[in-house]
């Protein structure tokens, strides 16, 4: 094996998909997780788990020792910016040759969306450090619909977005781009905006969910407060408030562009919303 690749968030949404893809390449895969229980998920695989809390610099430094390339993603929380900047600093100190950061479409320090502000700030810090880096800026995750699976199983998809279109993307395609970047060459210094193959209204997403499950799913445009109430208890309050800002951004039509990034970087077309719905129909089908 030529290089060691560290994947943070290795049991999370993008990280778990990335680990699977990296195992198909001639690299040593090191999975950074937060607990022994999470590390146990890799028993019997070629993955080497390392337990490290992002708020423990010594543990993170140990996880980074001997790493050639790293994928950076953290849980969405008030501490995300601090955690990511510290990780990048430790990666630079450890001599990591290439850092791939999961950012977000339209990252901008002047944005009204908290997620976009902190992602842009972290990108700036990474540039300041001088470490070779690639920034992945995906649009809305189609897998975000899984947080709304309860109402969808009852035949309703609620969101404060009206008929605005969003080029939502499957996280497996984000992982495919990340795997290509981490195992290829020539991506250093690049910023890749990652979208799905089309821009969908939520009514169209509801329709393909209904087709996949064999039960009608109706989109219901709701006020932001009602949307937040639906998510509280499923997601932390800080993330719920951030999603309200995100959805206001989508409703303004600021996330409708469709780009060929997945095809250009991986050589294959991104998955459609219908493919996502079919592959995850069990989550949206009443028991």
C-alpha cells in the first residue's frame, strides 16, 4: 500500500460511504471515530480504526501520525469551526500532504447562513496554513430526507421552500468525488461544487418517494416555525436553526445550478432523486 488516508466521521453519512470506496484502492484506510463501540464496527475489515475526540488535540495528533492524506468532516454543531480549524492545524504540523475538506455549496463568510459562514472561515484558515487542500462544496444531501422519514411514511413531505428548485445530491456521489480526489492527482488547490444531475422541487422529490414506496407522498409548503417543530427532537436546536437558514437560502433560488462535477471527477453520472428514493424506500415505507 502506497499511502495512508485518514477519514474523520468514518461512521457518518459521507465518511462511511467514503471508507467503503477507499477500500477498493491501494491505500491504507484509517478511520477516526469517537468511541470504542464505533471502532468495533470495523472489526474484520481492512480498516484501521483510531479513537479520537475532535476536542482532544493530543488524540487527534496521534490519529494523524503517519497520515499522507485526510478527509475532514465534523458533526454540525456550534463547535464545528473550532474543531475543523484545529484539525487542519494539526494536520499541517503532522506533515499531511493533502487535506480534503467537506464544505458546502456557496460557502461565504458574509452569508446569512451559519453553515456557509463557518465553512468559508475554515477554508480560509486552511489556505493560510499552506497545506495542499481540496474543498468539496456539495448541495443539499438527498439523504437529508431521511430525517423527515416519519412524516413521509405518513404521506407528507414538509418544508418551507415553495416551488424553488434545488440540485440536491446523493451522498454516495459526494463520497465518490472524495475518493477520486484522495486517491488521484491534480486536485490540490481545487474547489469542487457538487450537485445532482437535475434541480428538483420538493413536490418532485415527494413524487419520486411516492413512486418508490407505492404510496402517494404529498409536498406541503409550511412556515419555517412549523418545519422547525417537525425537526426538534430529531436534530439539535443549533442545527435546526441552521437548517431554517439553509432552507431560506434554497427558497431564494440560490441552490438550483446543476454542474457536471461528479461526471468530470469520477467519470460517472450522479444518481437521480428517483434512484435515491428506490435505494432507500424501506426507510420511507410504513412498517
